[in-house]
């Protein structure tokens, strides 16, 4: 199951995360810690925390302060990984 998550995430990145999509999602004010934490928590419980971080990688790289953004993503995905069974797999 864990390997399958990475295959799904790779397919998702290749088919959905185009530069236009990244630009659109970047407009959701994910530079705000609360919004980013909620988005990361939701995604972590949808696909598990490790694949969620991989999906968020292009958005973090495009942020104004990538180091700070990585810390928020790490915190939120780690805590959110304990909310549901799917989130706790990774």
C-alpha cells in the first residue's frame, strides 16, 4: 500500500501539477501559516503524510520563504498523520 501511494503521487504530479495549477494554488495564500497547515493536514489525511509532502514540494519551492514553509509543512503533516488511519500509514 505504501509503495502504491508513491505511484499515485507520481502520476498526480505528472498529470495535475502543471505550472498553471501551481500558479493557481499559490494564489490561495498558502504563505499564511494557518492556511498552509490546514491544507497540509487535509492532504496528509487524504493521501498520507509522506506523499502529501511530495505533492506540496513545488508549492514550497515557489514560496517567498521556503525554509519557513518547509517547517510548517513538516509540523502539519506530522501532526495530521495521526488524525486518521490513512494519514498514519506514511
